[in-house]
C-alpha cells in the first residue's frame, strides 16, 4: 500500500470516528475522560487480574489499542513501573487531551482498520487491550491478525466491548425510559438513535469469540457485563 493510500484511509477513519462520536470531538474526549473509572471498574480490574499473569516488577510490553486520552496507560504505569507502555490512537481530539507522559509511555498514531505488520515486532507484546475499540473498526479481522503476529506465544489479548442486544432493551436504555410515542422525540433524534444502534450492536459476544478463535487464538474466558449489553473476553496466543 502506498503512503498516499494510507493517508486517505487515516483521514476516512478520522472522519468516520468524529461522526460516530456524535460530531463533537472535544465533547467525546471529555466524556471519555469522565467515564474512565466506570469503564475500568472493579469487574474489569478483576478480569484483568484473572488473565494477566505479570508481576508488578515485570519488564514487559503492554499495549492499549484505541487508548483515547491515555488514562489507562497511566494506571498501568503505576501498577507495572518497569513496563514499556504503548497506546494506539488516531482521533485528533483524543490525542489533544493527552497530558505530558512519562518516558515509559508512548502513544503512536495509527489506523487500526489497516494491516500494520510493522507497527510492532513479531512476538514482542505481552498483553494487548482493546476497551470499546472493536465496534468502532470497519472490521476487526485485520487487527486480530496483526495481534496474532505481535503477541508473544502465551501473550494475552483482553477485549471489552458493547455487544448485540434486542432493540427494545437498547431503546429502553438509550431513551432512559422515554416512550416512543413521546411527540418531543424528533425524527433527527430517532435517526441518530437508530444509527447508533447499528454501530453499537454489530456483534454477538459469540461472534467475537468465533472471530478470535478463527484467527488462531485460544479462548480463556468470555464474561457478560452491563446486564448483557457488553462483554469482556480474554484470549491467549498459543
Ligand atoms: C470508545 S473510545 C474508548 C477509549 C478508551 N479505550 C477507554 O476505554 O476509555 C474508542 C477509542 O478508539 C479509538 N479508535 C477507534 N477506531 C480507531 C482506529 N481505527 N484506529 C485507532 N484508534 C481508533 C477512538 O478514537 C477512541 O479513542
């Protein structure tokens, strides 16, 4: 692929993400910062502890895919002070919110929709995380194939994401109980709601497990969270 093709892919992805994030990137970044604790809550921490077997002293390489403003990388640095930590992100408004980082943390700008074999060396990563990234990708297989090359044998990939749910349960949650007969609910709001539904309900949890095993990974665990609206999955490269 030529440089100019990669550039146009990155720009297309950035434009898609800005629309997906509601058209206001700065607000999306603010919300991501505000929801950091909730999206890395006790369920997530327990799942991480169960499947990531690294001592706090380990010299290892951990990667946060779709790292947003990079807060989880800072959490990881507290926990694994000897680790090399890399975030991957491509939305300018998320990157703008990244504070000054310690030397151990690096954020690389890359489009995870594309094949990126050169981003990390083969068999070099200990753990990779994708927390609510996968539903934002055009397709996840390129990333899963790349991860299979980048992770060391025995390396772990943790995936957390929204999964398919019945439309009624989605609408009840999104509209916070408002009735569909409510005349203040406009066509514009309904259109945005249905677009959002399609983009956040792309995969059943089983689909994600199947895609990962079809890409060569061994399933360690798949756990339903948020009353079935999301899943956390751990896989291992054999
Ligand atoms: C829902 S946010 C979650 C951010 C962070 N992981 C967290 O849990 O707070 C998803 C992030 O993935 C990034 N992202 C989505 N598609 C991407 C792509 N193709 N390449 C790189 N980053 C991407 C978005 O810009 C966004 O920052």
